[in-house]
C-alpha cells in the first residue's frame, strides 16, 4: 500500500472548482494583449484587458490537455514522468544570492556557482532534473564557453543560465523565461541540443515555468510565453503564486480557489493556442507573514497550500508541480533541516509529480550547494517512505525464523544480504550514524562541504558535438547583440 496524505475532501474540491469557475467570469482575469484576439475568436468577452472566461470553454480546453508526458535526457531516454503518482525532485530556481561556505555570508551568485550546482545535481540520483538554479550576476560569456569576452546582457539572463546548464548536464531541465523576447532563443538552444524542433516536440528535454501575477492576472510576457510554448509543443508548467492574506484570500481554502482560477485561465490560453500541448498544474503558493511581511516558504501552511493545490490538479487528472524543500533560515542549520525535510515528506506523500526548491535558503532568495546535498538525504528518506512496506517472499517472518530459531542470527541469512538494500535507504556520510568515538566529531555543514567536494571530483562534463556547441554559441551571440541593440 502506498502511503499518502489527503487534505481536501472530494466535496471541498468540488466547491473550490465551482468558485474558481465563478471567479473566471466575475471579476474575470486580466490578460496580455497577445491573447485577446485568440480569446475573442473563442467567444470570450474582453473589456479593458479583462477577460470573462466561461466554464464551458475552460472544460473544453481541459479535455485537450495530456494527462501525462515525459521529459527526456540527452541520450533520448525517458527520465521524468509527469503524471499519476510518480514523484520527482529538482533544485530550486532563480536565486540571486549564494551562501559562501567560508564566510557564511550571502553574496551575489555567479556563473561558477551555477556550474557547481549543476555538477553536484548531475551526480545525485535523488534529483531527476536540473534547474536554472541561480542568476549569474557576473554575466560574462567567457573563453571557456563561447570563445570571446562579450558581456552577456542581463536581458538574456534566462537564456544564459540554460546555456550553462545544457553544457554541463545530460539530465532534463526545469527552466523558465521571464521575458517574452527571451523564450524563442531558449527554445532554439533546446532544439539544437535535440537535433531539431520536431525532435524537441517529440522528446522534450525541458519544461518551462510560466508565472501568473496574482491576483487573477496573466501579464503580457506570461500570456505571450504560454502561446509560444503551446505552439512549439514544449511543456509549460504554470506557477501560480497566491500569497494568502497578501495577494490572495487569507484562508487557505480561499487561496487554493484563487490558484485554481489562475491556473484554469492559463490552461485555457495555452490550449487555445496549441490543443494537446503538454502543460502542468503547478504553483508556488505561500502564506503572508503578518509580522515580517514576507512569504515564509518553510511554514507548514505553505506546504499545506502546495499540497492542496496539487490535490485539485490531481482531481482533474493533470500533471502536478509544487515548490517545497525550502526554508526561511539564513543558514544551513536545524531550522533549515526541519523545514526542508518536513515539506519534502509532505510533498512526496501528496504524490506531486515535480517538487522544486531543494538547496534554497532565506525564502528562496539564497542558494546553498551544501544544503542541496543535505536536502538530497531528506528526499531519499521521503522517496523511501512513499514506497511503503512491501511483502517479499512467501512468508513475512516464519521462513526466516525456521532458519534461525531463537538464536537471533539474522545477519547470517542469505535473505538479509539480498534484501537489506531494498528495505533500507543507506544514507551517505552527510548523515552521521556512527557511534561516539568511532569518528572525529563534526557538524552536518562540515560533512556537507566534504560531500560537495567529493561529488564535484566525481563529476564528468558531457562531451557535446562541436556542431551543437557552435549552434549554442550562435544563438547566445545573436540574442546578446539583439538585447544590446534594443537597449540602445
């Protein structure tokens, strides 16, 4: 039996969806100009940028969404299954700072940090996918990458991060574009990696986060990205971010309802542009902390929001995503461990298909690669938990007792040697289970630093064909020049 948690009753889910459909008509949804003509062609009333989307149209668009799909690795193998009860994890995305392990101070994140994160993620089996984890504030395209010292303008930062990840990883990628102009270049990078746009459509290597702007607003670039991804057949992952008590109703049920309305609106825009194109019922909801004015990502209520939002998506038989395994702590300390491990367990028990957020500190503002390897152990425990307790063999215990009697010598049995790795997760040395005195004492952060160094030493960079690398370089150079020209 697979263990699971259910926060919402079927009756409450039905009520959430009914009110979400009502919100789509009144007050309606603000949309970007890119989708107005498309909506009007489908019979939607749009006035002053606000669309009133009828339930019948939303239901029709929901019917065309694939119930599952796969992301593929560079070798063309299925690596991530979006759908059903499968659970996968990837690191968090778009941090602007990095925790320096020497000073324990946050500093601006750079390209070298992203490379190190990718190297560690590539070697950890707990992570099925990479992410464009940190903003590269150095923004230099150096000799080791494209053979020139041209500055990479911040306007192509999303493209640049994907460019770095694709050079250093074979795993699928969770990424995103935060401008309408930047998306096409990113799709071209992925197409060059896959061999063609058609190959990318058939075996997608990446999924793109597309964010709505609460409350009930699909901005110009968000709307545009939904259309472009749908037409390209590249998977989109809607990330609705209601902030309970701030930009959404203070009640958890009310925020889940707003999330459902924003996500249903996004699915409608997406499927009108490309019926059958894959899309994910995702999100990063949180509560608004009335004391600090922040969005506590480690709060249990934030985890509950992610779980409940995913339950609504699963009720509709859609692929799901959530933002968990993060903390509000500024350090890799007991608070970080408690908050991150708790939400990893809760997300896995909800069977969320992709759970983002590992490695993140300070309410998603800062990344720590040391925390990433600690989170990997929390994730491994969560993955073990959801496998549940299995029956192995014809008897549970009697056959083994027939061999040992009352001696207790189970260590000698063939069954013990054959089955213990299936029954137990054996943690890496980041988790200290040694007897006192058998090993020099150390704290978990020190052990995590050692583990990071070990993983980086084992990492081997993928060997990219020269023609693919040249195509990568050409796309980045062209987009950099375009951005400079646009900036004047």
